[in-house]
């Protein structure tokens, strides 16, 4: 059985940025864990923006997504009200749109695993 794990931009950036402090840890995680990464379009956009230092790196990231390196959980227009509720409720904590879409994805998919712990 393959476990699903919600993933934010940080680990994705680390996976594709060889200069990132956590690049090796993220590669090791991908190679040694039987899991399916799940994210949202907002997180993909954020990641791609942060990888703008190299167009080929962005292309490699997008090809990896196309090869189902990560599964996209689509946020729908009907989900915007929930994102507004979350943003309002957690206005004292930094929660950007991408973060809120991951919470919505967790609620809808019932995935309870997310994030990565670096050793």
C-alpha cells in the first residue's frame, strides 16, 4: 500500500535545487519511501517561481509532475469560501494561499501526513 503525503513548496524546492540545504535529504526521502506526494496548483506555482534561477530546473520540475512525481489535488471555486474562513481564522499566523489550499486538500482527501522532518 502506498501512503499519500501532502507536500508544500519547501521540500519540492529542495528536491530540485541542488544548492538547497535539504536537497540530499529530500532525494533520500523520495528514494527510500514508498509514498505518493500530493500537492496543489498553488504550491506548484510557488515552487516554480522559487526555481526561476534556472529555466531547465523549472522544466525538469514540470516534467517530473507530468510523470506523476506528485499528484495534483485541484482546488475548486467552491473551495474559496473555505480558504477565506481559514485565512480569517488563522490571520495571526502566516498562512498564504498555497498553505490554505493544502489544508483544504487535507480535509477533502483525509490525508493526515504532510511535511518532512530533516535529519
